[in-house]
């Protein structure tokens, strides 16, 4: 890291040219614009030390240019742009007694911010310094397990027992999927209902009768609208405020297993149907207007023998990976095919859209990256797993880092192929389960023999590691090993994760299902 003296020595000519009879200059005698330029080389800790030394230096270091740059370096810029953390209101949740004994509550100390009313005579804390301080506090809450816990009132989930050949009847309220926005949560249930809950009060707002698909990706929420992919091959949208149905979208032939939604556009994928001859009868990806329910266009595979492997939607682009080792990228607004790539890999697993790039992953651990405009392959690298593992690999992407999971191994790389993190999990990862890689937090599902464990990993932190949810497993060789899960009848239960919350299914002291909300803010 730089120190102030070494930086200023680079500019010693600035004052050596001055007349020798003049008095010696101090740091504060230099122009503010010059100091801001120099201070761009400093860390947040250095800036805070400078700010505490004098009122003038506090005002100079209280500059959005300096703090936004630091937010960009940490990957926290989204907290001040797409998600304004400065407007995030902490939830007044009932804190678990065990957490109160062991940890401090996760509430941000608001008195560290300077406002005109509280600190007369001082300039208010600039926006991006506030964003940095709050984002750092939030990241520390995740990595240090600081959170408060709520459960949804009047949720009557089933008792989790092990099902056998004599007891194959599903519980009445088994959870299919979860989706949320802010403090509103949508819960898809196997009894053909969709429930809307308020996470502030823990109370249910609406019960909507709809036969939603069982896939955890069949439910999304954005801008107060809930999008549900249904078993009858239809897509339905609802108002989270009133519970009223808004649109009814029809066109798929099979159950809709996955939907993407950004508030304006809906992208849907139907359940592939594999016949005896290997023919997939519905590999179509459909793009819709959310407002009026009109179908903009349909993305189809090249032939009947080619089926859809994976799809992703981001920033008005749709990427589709196919069994014939091709990736197609489409403009979701006008239906134009932007790019069609032929991948020289074993078998394509996933495709991801990054900042101006397209990423393809394969089951032989090879990752290929293409430029979206140039259509050239920019990088090819292999994730260096221990190949002795007899499991299938899975991948997750957060926009900058790629997480690969194979057996008990978790490897995180950047898009240059450089390994950033490597972990060993107590339990093997479930390759068929969804994972969520949001910012520096990675939520995964592990197979814990009798139960499926959800694991929350802190990526890129000073003390990177993982935690599971619930009681401690005394046989674990890994610290912070907490777990919970669903029964062997249901497989893993769904979860929903935002920048400040994790919502999932847990078991109470009587082994009955409950929906638990962990507030990290």
C-alpha cells in the first residue's frame, strides 16, 4: 500500500521551485484538487486516518470521487446504483436468544454518519462514503454470522419424517419455490396455492390458487409483480399488493420450469420431455412483454435432435446453451440473434452473460470466454479440480467470479482463470441443486447423508469460510458447521437470497417445517 509521504515525494518539484525565502509548505497548503488526485491512491483506512487529523482534511477526503472508486474496487458499487443501501431500513426482527449471547446485533451504527442536524459545523458524510461504510458493515455481518431471525406467523408446515414405500403421500404444505423483493415474499406450495407474505410483520397477505411448477426457478418477483411458471404450461403474473392476477401467458407445450423477470421482460423455459428415442419435445425459450402478456419471439433449437441445456437472461439479452455444443445470444427487445458460438468442449453445462462477454462451462471442467462484440474466444482455462471425485461438476457466476463445485471441492476463479479461493466442504455439493452467487456470498446445497445442508460461503473476505444454518455438527472437522434441511422425500428445499436476507425452510424443535428469515441488515 501507498503512504502519504512516498506519494507526495513524487511531486516534490511542486514546492522545490518556490522561492527559498518562503516558509515551508504543509500538506494542507496544497490545492484541494491536487490532494484529491493524490488521495486516490490511498486505502479506506488511510483516508479515515487523514480525516481524523483535521477538519480541512476531513472535508477533502469526504469526496464521492474517492469513495466511489473504493466501492468499485470492492464490488460494492451496486449498493449505490441498482440497489441504494442508504435507503435500506433495518428490520426490527425478534433476535434469536442464542445469537444475542454470542454476537452483536447486525444493526448499522447510524451515529457514525455526519448529518447537519447532529454535527453542526461539519460537512455531511458524502453519499459514496456512506455506501462504503454500510456495505462494509453488511459484508461483515455475513462473514461474522451477525443476523437476526424471524419466522413467518401461522405457517403450518408438515412434520419432516422419512418417507418409505408404505408412506408416499406428500405433505399438504410442502414448499416448491420462494421469491422475494424487499420485505415481500412469495411462496409456491404443492397444494396448488401461492402465498404472499410480509417479512416486516411475518404475516400472510394473500392466498392465490394456482398450480405452480415444482422447480425452484419457476417463481420470480420484481417491481411488485409475481411471475409464476405453472404445471399446465401457462405463465401467470400477479400483483403482490392486491393478489389479483394481471396476465395469463400461453404458448408452451409442457410445464414451465424456469422464468426470468426484470420488471419489463419475462423469459420462460418449459420442462424438457425426453422420449425413448431421446427427442425433446419442448426446448423453446419464449420472450414476453410483462405489461400486456404479448409474446415477442420464440427461440428454438437448430433441430429436433438438439435440446436446450441451460438458459440465462441478463440486461435484455438471452443466452441459450444447446446439446450440439453451441451457444446462442439474442436481443430480448427485437429478437435479433446477436451471436452463435460453436464450443470445442466435451459437453456444455451452463452459459453465463458477463460484462461484454459470454461464458460457457463444460463437464470436463473447461471454461471458455468469448467477446460479445468481437465474437472471438478471449480465454480458455481449466478449473483445477481433483479428478478423483466421482461427482458431476456445477457452476455459479456472480458477474465477476465463477464458482465451480465438484464433490466436496469449491474453487472460485476470476475470468482470467486465476484461482481466488479454494475450499473443502464437509459434505459433497448437490450438482442438480440451484445455488445463488450474489456479490461476495455464495449459497449452496450439500448432501449431508440424511439431510440436505444449505451452506453460506463468504468469498473474498479477510477470513473466508462457510456457515450452515442450525445446530452444530460435533463430528465436523470444519469450523462454523451449522446445518438444516428437508427430508429424503422432498430433496432439498428452496431458498431465496437478497443482498440483506436469506429465506429458507428450517425445522422447529418438533421437526415441523417453518419458514425462517435471516436478516443481515
